C-alpha cells in the first residue's frame, strides 16, 4: 500500500464515495434538465473520429494542466454528434467535470489525476499511471453515447490507485440508482449495503459447460471500419462463436445464455462483480474506462486478464490484465465446485473464451 | 374502444399500474431473497429448447385453465438451465404468477387472459388474441435469463387490449426502479411523473443521416443454430450492416451510434418510447413479450412495423406491426425537421433499416 495507512485509505474511500454520489447527482440533474428540452439548443456540435465518438473540447488537441483544474474545466464542453438529441446543460456538465477534479485537487493536492482529458488528441497516448504517487483515474461520464441519448447505462467512474493498482472503485449510475463501491480489504458493495457478488452463500461455481450457461457482455465499440479481418470483423466472429449452438462454428459454438451490450465498460465490469455478467470481453477502451470496474471486480473476487489469447492458451499461466493494455477479459467471482476451486473454474472459463475469440488489434505506446 | 367507457378505462389503468407495482415488488423480493443464497438449493432444473431458454413447468406440455388460476399456478415453478445460479425462492415466484392472474380474474372476471402459459409446448401456437373481449396480455417475468443471473434488465409486463389493440401498458423493472406506464389518450410515463419521450420540447427529429446517429437495439435471441442463412446468421449480418462505417458493407454500412442488447423485448420497446433507443429490431418473440411495450411506445408517439422488408421497401406504405407477428421494427417518437414531419422521419428510418436487414424466418399459425 506504499505510504497510505489503513486509516488514510478509509478516509479516502469515504471521500471517493461521497464524490461519486455528488457527481452522480450532478450528472443526473444535468440529464433531467434535458427532459422536456428538445433538439435546438443553439449549441454547436462536432464529431471526432466518427459518429460513435462524442467528445469534449479538451480532446481537441488541448492538454489539461493538472495544476489548473478550474481553468481547464472552463474549456470542457459536451458535444454531440450531429443529429443526436442535443444537450442544453453545458454548464451543468462543466460543473461535474470541474467538481470532481477540483474536489480531489483541494483535498489531496499531492495525488496525481489521470483521465481522458489528461491526454491530447492525435498525439501519443502513453500510459501515464505509475507507482510513484497515489493516483486518481476518473471518467466523469462513462457511457457517453448512452448519456447523449438518455439510455440508462451511463455513470460516473472514479478509481484510486496505489502503486499503480486500483484499490478503490466508485461507480455511480444515477439513472438506475446503482452505486457500486469497493476498497481493497473492505469488500465490494451495491448501494453500500448489499455485498457483491449478490449470490454468495455460497458463491456459485462457474457453469460446468461454460461458456454455456453464461451471460456474455459483447461490446461493439467504435472501431467500425469494414476492413477484412479488422477489429469489427474479429469481434463479430468472436461474438458468433460465443453465441452459437454447441457443436456449431466448427466446434467453437459456446451457446452462452445471454448476449448483452451496455455501452459502458466500467459498468460492465461492475455487473460482472455483481454476478449478473459471467464473462466480459472487450478491447479498445482505456484505463479511465475500466479502473473503477477493476477495483470493484477484483475486490468482489473476480478475475481480469487479457482479451487476447497467449501463444499457449491451454497451459500458460493466466496473466493479470494490464490496466492500460486496452485488452480485457473479466470473469465473475466464482465459488468452488466438487471438482475445482473457484479460481480453477474462472481459469477454465478464461481458456474456453480464448479458444473462441479472435485476437484484437489495439495497441498502446509503452505498454 | 368497444364497450369500455373512458371512466372504466381510467379505472382499469389505475388497477394495472398498482398490479405492476405490486408484482414488481414481489419479483424484486424474490430476487433479493436470493442475495446471499448460493448455488445448491436442492431444486431440480431442466432445460427446454436449449441453454438460453428458461422454462416454467406450465410450458412442459400443460395448458393452464383460465378458470383455475391458483391451481394452475401451483404447477408453475421457476427452472434454470444447469450451471446457472439457482433460485431458492420458488414459492415467491409462484406467488407473482398467481397473484397477477388471480387479481385480474377476480376484479375483471369477464376479461380474457393471455400469456406464455396460455400456450402448450410443442403444439400449435395459434394467436389467441381477438377483438371479442377485453384481454390482458401478461408476462409476469420478461427477461428471464436476466432474472436468473440477476442482470438488472428484467421486468413485469402487463398489457390490456381492447378490440385486439393494446391500449394500456405497464412495465415495472424493479432492479432499476423503472416503471413505464401508458394508456391510450393519457400519455406515456416514466415513474408516473416524467412524460415520454424524455426530450419533448420539441421532440427531436430523426437524425438526417440515420441510422447514423441512432442507438440500435440488437437482440441475439435464442435461435442459435449455426445453419447457413439461418436466423442467427441473418441477424448478425443485419447487425454488421447497421454497425459498419458509412460506405462499408457494400454501401449498407449504417454507422449507428451505439449497439445495445438488453435481453428484454418489452423493456427495449419502453426504452424506445423513452427515446433512449432510436431503432429496435427483433424477430422471434411473442405477443406477451411486446404487448405492453407496444402500448407504451405507440402512446409516446413511436412507430411499430414489421422487421422484414416488404417487396417494394422504398415505396410501399409502412404497415402497422401485427402484435402476434413475431417480427418487429420500432422507431422512437420523432418531431419534425425543417424538411419532413416526424412521421416522415420515422418512415425514412424504417426504409433505411429495411435496406440493411435480412429477412428473418419466424412464423406464426394463423397470422
């Protein structure tokens, strides 16, 4: 835990939870301020890479200075792709972004802050998290497309890292009244009172014929290039393998119980911690999209490894996922069966997934 | 409105809302009774068609007699596919099923009741709704796979039909505290106080380049046979067309803003009524899976037509969906733009979807 004492961690955890609640409320207030507000707000909107991506102005080639959160925040606006229901509450969203950064900076001036806005568009996205200082990794709005359309699965996502590892995670999804929290050694929780995973006395083992019997989260993401063997094609081929009947797809058919797409990485990981998702597989997102989800899932007893199978998938030791690796495979918490430990069951499922998914092509400078 | 007066309809609406709330609470109580309850409840579980389908005993070749709901309910149990987290709350779920049927039968003994349990497994699933009597079309638990895994998107779905058309819809998703209600002429509502669609002053037009800019609901369903040109392959080809970059897929690329899968048809329709989903396209479900969603979406100003394109998709009049047709394409409520009415925008999007989706192969006796 580096230089953080248990007492300090408790205090930081309480602070992070309150921050998530407050920011979630502001986000929902900004959302509800749009209820009844229609399509012509007079704002200007711009597209980034494509129609999937909704950007803030700080993405547009500007780097936020950590030392000046309020000035930086004044440059942030919420922009929607053309044709999307517009958002009148620019000031409210500005407030959420600035509020989180300012709250952390004033309470913990020595802590580092990393988020999407820490990176410049078009330049190298080197991994900025290291083990030198306690670090906050924050996405004030995960599931931006959802928020733009008022699809319920958007959230505030706040992680606190020590030694480069997420030890606190807070995810507040205000449209659904779902608050997920975890701190290393303190358990993982839904709405502060219900421990995760939900079913836990005992925690069910992984299904014996997994992926059959599993809920599988399949996110389409924003790389929609129609390139033969490109990421979209590889993803869809993988989805098909997981979905198809047992015996189908040249023996790769996984016959999963359900295919679900939420459009929020961190929330998908929280649902995996809860046990509602058994298998979450995704490539292309960034550390702020997953850090809080990592903390919650790991504390609940889940496993996170890489989306891409290693060279010897049947026998190689299961590596821990790299937070900045952009390739993730998460398995829900699992209890023992009569023939294997919970961890053995999770690892069995990892190998069964690896056998069915294509290698995704997402890279990261320095990782 | 046949023989139902406005006053009677108001009364039935209020009754339906309370019924949805009560049943939703019972469903959530049954769910929370599983929190902490693990994998070995001593119950026996069976599979139906495949690992996706979770069945009640009434599906197993038995037809429930309408006149004896409590006796029939005593045969209903909640069964999960092997390996799925089991459910200890058999009696609670029995109660939900019986409660809804009994409540309706005792309050409105002359009304007809249609639900999944009205049909026998393996025999002809003729469409049982007609215009002779006011009819309730109910799914006490929609999103059964979600419920089994405690994935949040499960709900109670209650529709009331007059003259064969849904005029009242009540959907209660208790895990997310979402209650959707509508009655013909009384508006559509989220949690009774927020009118649908959420953004409504004015209601945004359909995106000019739709499906680009749209959230698209793509449900994988349970037909997972790996048959060349079978439903799964046709669905996935359609999903790919909707997702791919503009210009891709031989000109069919739709570049939708987001691809979402909820695992509940009626809730997907409610989200479309809300505006969170722009396009909902699905085949294979049944009238109890969509009737309440139909009522809510139509009252909110949405459009529901058939999933399969007619012979002349560019010019043919857009037909209303047949409630029992098992093929559905829903478009969110839309306001006018400078160049078209809301309805014209919806119809434009219908034709754009038809151009990109494959014909699905689901049939229905007598429809």
